[in-house]
C-alpha cells in the first residue's frame, strides 16, 4: 500500500509540473491543481494515520492519531481552492485584455 501511495504522489506531482510548463493558461491552472493534490496527499500520508485510535492524547493510551496532518491538509484544501479561483479569474481577465490565452501574452 505504501508503494501505491508513493506512486500516486509521484504521478500527481509529475503531471502537475509538466502541465505548469505548458504555454496555455488552462493547463497551467490544471497543473497547479494537480500539484496541490500531490502535496495534500503527501502531507496526509506523512501523518501515519492509525485506524480506530482517537485524536486525543491521554496518559493511559498507547496509540493515538496525530491531528496535525489532518488540520494541515484541510487548510491546504481551502487555500488551494481559493488559489485556483484566483488564477482562473486572472486567466479570464488576461484572455479578455490580450485576446489570447498564451501565458506570455504575445502569441
């Protein structure tokens, strides 16, 4: 299972970086989204989730789930959604002003 998650993180990151290097705005937005998904999955996997264990640390408990990675991923999802919305509006405005969706704006 660890290999499957590692491969999924690698594929998401690779596809995200590849799409970020494209010359059109829609692939750039899609690449940012895929890259943020890869980072979220990486953060979530680094949390070493424990099934059936509480997220509260008690002195008598030996196993607990660390709530910090879950909070980080939830915050990253909200920030990623806001960033995606901003970049889409920015791309639409650039398309309206320049007449092209090329990243450099001159083609």
